[in-house]
């Protein structure tokens, strides 16, 4: 495939890994990011891994004129929209910042794409739109709700995308609901580089393992799960990235919009994740049991059936590969990029 794609949020964690898969699948990529949560060094590393060049522009997706200028110069066939803010706790304190970035940013991008005649989009949604799921594994037709502004921003954009594809069936939109991405590119050159203290489990464990943080606080050990700790569906970021290639192939093949989960279908407890990471790094990860984190749910994992049927995609990498790759990235890049 030699069409050109616009990738927003391309220097971020999931965007950078997806760019590698897209380039390796033969697509051309134009990368944009406002660098609010990433480094332009990721773009150099994408180029190093793939041997392909990636034009990069520092552009905010809310900047309509900059986007229009760029798309006037480039012949884009589709966009993959990763750009957004993603911290649940920050969103509670700064709801307007989150709605502006994630909702207004998406609307501005959609307007510019529409004006330019581009009608194919892949959107980064999240399992958070399922709120506290009534049953697991979670199927795509489960009820939706949000418990914080971040989740609401994803839900709003999903609804906007539904309205848009109903108003103009020319639009082909893939809404991808990610479960919990973890791991890194196997080269150790790309990975997650959180600013400040990580919120998410895997990067937190990784920073304990490398000696940057003293211990992991386990948020609750009295959940109704096998060992009392929270259960999530951790998916290797390269499997997730590959899911975008499959989603794009489907969008180019069939004139339809769709929404799918990207998860493994397997739930892992916090203590199982810690044990796997200890194997990978060969050292003990000190833990302290702490109170439950407000807003956390006990168990969340995907039904991966729809993605398998619709996209012919499934996650292939194991938990051990995920933590090995995460550890390689963290130990080779203890201070990030
Ligand atoms: P990330 O922060 O590493 O990447 C997002 C990128 O978007 C960053 O490089 C940031 O600088 C950029 N960005 C933010 N606002 C922007 C704006 N207004 N204009 C241009 N660039 C902007 O996060 P990620 O983990 O790679 O997440 C990518 C997408 O996937 C996000 O939309 C996120 O909400 C969604 N998502 C992430 C997770 C997760 O656990 N990582 C789970 C579900 C969904
Ligand atoms: N968690 C934890 N300590 C941490 C971070 C997370 O015990 O420092 C737990 C959290 O309670 C949840 C799981 O790890 O059960 C995954 O949390 P994360 O924030 O990575 O993902 P999310 O809860 O958003 O799915």
C-alpha cells in the first residue's frame, strides 16, 4: 500500500509504534504532534528502525489553519488520530483542558479532513467508555458510560463520529477501543516515556525495577478477583499497533464504519503482572498494599471476537514477551528519550 496517511500524536507511545508497523506495511506517513507529551526523538528512532523517512510537523490538532496548510500540500488518503491527553487524574482537575484538547481537537481535525475530501479515519478510543462493565469479557455492544472527564471526552468523540458517519455515509471510520497497552518495540529503541511519576501500572513497575521509584503501591487487595488485586487486559503495544494496520486495510476494502475492541481477551491481576516483571528483570519488585484508587474497577478485559472476525486480527504476543520488551526499553533508556 503506497497511500499517504496523516498520523496525529505520532511521537507518542502508541502513535510511534504504529508508525513503525504502517511504514513496514508500505504506507507513507506524515507525522504531526504538538510535543506536549512526547519527544521528537521518537521520529528519529522510527526512521532508524524502518529505514524510511517520516516528515514531521509540530502542529496542534486544534490549529485549523496549520492543518489546512499542511493538507493543501499533501495528498492524504486517511488519518489516524492518536493526539490527545490521557491522564484520568489530570482530567478530573482540568476538565476544560481535556475537552478542548480531545473533543475540540478532534472536531477541528474532522473539519479539515472533510474540507480536503478525506473520508477515512481511525480513532483512538478506550475501554474506559465501558465504565464499570456489567459483565466480562466486554463486548462492543455493552452499555457505555464515563466516570471522569477523560472517559467522557472519548465518549463524546465516539458519538460525534457516529453522527458524522450517519450524516455522510462516505465517511469510513474505525473506532478502536484499546484495553491496556504495555511493552515496547523489541529493539529497545521505542517505548513509553511518561513525564513525571507514571499513573499506569506497567511503567510504574518498570521505574521501580530500574531503581527510580522505591516500591509499587498495589491499589487494593480486596477486590473479588483470584488474588484480590485488579484485573486488566494488558496488550503488547506492537500487537495494538498491528491492529491499526488491519483496521486501515478494512477501511480501504469496505465502505463501512465500525467499532472494535483491541485487547487480548485475557485478564491479568496486578500481582501476576509484578511476578512476570520480576522474571524479566531478574530482581525483586518491592510492593506495599495501599487503599483502592478512587474510581478503579475490579475487572476489565475484552471480548476479542469481533476484531478477529472483522479485521482478521488478534494479539499474538505473550505477557512474558510484553514485560521482556518493556524491561529492555526501560533498562536501555532509564531516563527516557
Ligand atoms: P501519548 O501521550 O504518548 O501520545 C499522545 C500524543 O498526542 C503525544 O505525543 C502528545 O504530545 C500529542 N498531543 C496531545 N494533544 C495534542 C494536540 N492538541 N495536538 C497535537 N498533538 C497532541 O499517549 P498514548 O498512550 O500514545 O495514547 C494515544 C491515544 O490513545 C490517546 O488518544 C489516548 O487517549 C488513547 N488511549 C491510550 C491508552 C493508554 O493506556 N496509553 C488507552 C486507551 C486509549
Ligand atoms: N495499579 C496499582 N498501582 C499503580 C498503578 C496501577 O496497583 O501504581 C493497578 C490499578 O489499581 C489497576 C491496574 O493496576 O487495577 C491497572 O491500572 P492502570 O492505571 O495501568 O490502568 P487502568 O486502571 O486505567 O485500566
